[in-house]
């Protein structure tokens, strides 16, 4: 299946584009998609996205940094299974960095 991924701020700079298409297995989860992105875009992308190189969380994936938000088709994944959430062909994953202002 194919999943569209929207990238913002630093992740956009690392990838060199605002949106990428990931080809994933039919039963892929959000955690699988994040790992595929880290493999595709390298160590700088991985360091920005994940808490640590080897800290595997309870869901079997390296935990993403807590200040990042993940939306699938506009909905926060925290309410839909977190990293275990199954993705669907054609869905849109957005990785949202922290927002500051004043």
C-alpha cells in the first residue's frame, strides 16, 4: 500500500520535500511507517523523530519524541491506537512538530 506523509520544519528540510510517498506492507502500522521513514532518510531524521537509538517502547517500536504529534487523515493517532494503529492505502500521515509563539 502507499501512504502519503506530510513533513514540516526540520523533517521537511532533512527529506528535501514537504511530502513523500511510502510503500508499505498491507498490514503496516504507524510504527512501521515511522521506522521506514527513518531508514529512508537516515540518522539525522531518526534523531529528530525518536527518543533514542535503542529505546524500544512497549509497542515494539522505538518511541517517538513526546512533543511530536501524528495525525492520520486529520485525526490524532493517540485516540486510535498510537504506534499500533493500522494504516490504510492512500491515507495521509502528518508529523506535526511543536508549535511556539508569542
